[in-house]
């Protein structure tokens, strides 16, 4: 009895690891959010497929567990890395009373890495990844993390920067970080990473405010005090002497 919790990367098959592909091919059942299951449909022929809409994460975990308890090998697919804002932790919690079921986390390429590659090299030194979604985390805690990361001069990668209900959260985040980062701090964002319509913009912290181009499919990068733009690319120096 085995459940692979598989990170499929940003969605383009070019970004899927051989390990992720092998786990899906080995499995009898594929479980996931409808969009993510569709992204791997070329690997699901002849397999049982179970999917749900958004905001039904625990239900999907239970579906995966039920199939595993029937003796089937399951691939529970999610975007990016299964262990970075992914489903590996929830799956482990749901299956806590069933140690006989082996849970295997299959890593993928998270948006921080794939988005950084599009922009250049913004994550070369210490960085923090913070989600602006307050569905599961109180906004007060998010505010504290934003302030402390900015004060510590981390490069900050922001997931879930804006949605219809959270249209001004990226504005709030920029204001909070401006207490420790200059408004002309080099920043950037990437939309639809690894998918059709991928776009990348290098900008400043000020440009992130009231920016209608940023949406829920965007990953935002806020530089540190050393980050600069080199030939149109966002670069954070590592600090090698003489460079």
C-alpha cells in the first residue's frame, strides 16, 4: 500500500522530473485537483482518475487513502513541489492512523525556483518564501513574517500575491516591507510559469503597488539591498570577493 505525493512542477512536462513521471506511471490511481490531473493526462491512460475542485484538499487526501487501503498504488499529484505549500504534509496527517500505508514524497520544481530562473538569478543568497494567502494563516502572522524578512534583508519570494478577494494584499505587503526596503529596490514577477502565456517583468518595489497585471497565477520576487539588474535580468550577488 503506497501513496506517492507527486510534485509535477509548474505544469509544462519539460519541468517534470523523471522521478515524478515514474511515480505516476507506476500508480494504479491518480488523484488530484482537476487542473493538475489534466496537466498529466498523457500519463493517465488506463488508470483510475479521481479529482475534485479547489478547496477540497482533505477530501482528495481521503480519496487517495481509501484507494491505497484497497491495495492500490496511488499518485497524488500537485503543482510545484509536493513539500512546499503542497499536499505532502496534509496527506501524512490524514493517513496518521494508517502506518501500514507508505507515504512517499516526490519533489518537484517549486515556483520560487522556476520563476527565479525566468527572471535571472534573484535567489543566489539567503531568501524567504511567504504566501500572502490568509485562508489558512492569520493575516497578522503574515504581516509579522513580511516585516521580519524585510528587516533581515532577505530576498522575499511571494506566493499567492493577489486574488479577487485579496486584491490589495500585494499592496499591503509592499507597504510593510518598505519600512526596511527602499521603494526602488529591484523586484520582478512571473505569470504562468512554465505554461502558455508565461510573462516576466523586472520592476521596483513601488511598481508592485496597484499593479493590475499581478494575479493569483503570479509569483513575485522582492530583492534585498544588494539585488541589481544586469542586462535586464534580476541578480542578487552571492558576495564573492572581487566580483
